[in-house]
C-alpha cells in the first residue's frame, strides 16, 4: 500500500522526511495486511481527510483526539465527526453539551463537523485507523510516530497554532509543542467514561487564545442539516 499518495500535496512536502522511514514501511505493510483480512475504518480514501480539509498553512487550531470511531459508517477521517445522517456518538454529544453550556450554541441535529475545518480547525486523531468494533486496535501500528511528526511540523511554524488536546492520549503530544510561541489547551476527553469535559470551558479558551494572537475566533455552531 502506498500511503504517501493518499496524502494531499501540501502536506506531502511538509512530511516528506517520514516516507521511507522503517516505521512508515512497517505501517504500510501492516495496513495492507489488516485491510486484506479485517474491516478497517475509516475507508482508505478517508484516512487523511483531516489533511485534505485543512492544509498545513491554514491550520489555526489543532483539535487532537485519540483514534477513529470503530462502528459501521461512523469515522470519515475527521476526529469526533460523523457523516450527516449518522447518529451522534456519545463523545460528540458531550462536546455539544459543552458548546451549549460554554457558548450558548444550539444543539445540532447532526455530527458533521466540516464547518470547523473550513475555519482552520484541523480535526486530527493521534491514531488514524482502527479495526471494526475494536477501539485502540491500531495504536501500535506506527501512527503515533507519524502524528508526532505532524505536531512537530506545526510547532515549527512561525505563525502560531492553538493546540486543543482532549484526553490523556492527546496530552502526551504536549511535549512536542513550544508553549512560548503557540497556545496549548488541555482538558479531559469528552467520552462519557471520563469526567470533567463538560464544564471545561475549552471553546472559550480557544477563542480567547486566537483573539490574543490577533486571529479571528472560531464560530463553533454546527448548523442543522
């Protein structure tokens, strides 16, 4: 499997040092075997959807999750997002609860987060694939090294980024970020199994950080479809 060709050109140039590294070759071989014998989400064409929707230079906020949804038809390459007609998962419902509480947003009728991407919010998971109905099953495949490299490259930018890290898995990436130049906001994972996300005020924190950096705040309202 040639994963590199699935990555949009704006990111291929940035991440070119990764292609051909031992972990990258092992990742390609692992995914080829998995996809040949198992159901893997998201579909191959959506693995790098977050990179397609938000180019390297357009990232204003990086929202980092853990790994994709593992149910049929859910994950489509954007962390926490689902396709318009898919039932809103429990984690995303908690995200919406906090948006209602924090910013008085209206509760949307869908879980399609594409409007955030269009404003420069990169919806990235630390792990980009998962075996069906087996959460965390690809966490040792090599994706961690790849997304470490993504964080490091964003950290190298002169134009500052707001990093929004949800949950312990995402928080581990904070060590790659220069918080004197960028802004790092950490809070619990929105999963119902975790505690503390609702009430965190993370969306206000992101918009305050963007304003401080001289950037436009995000309109977090997801429209009804």
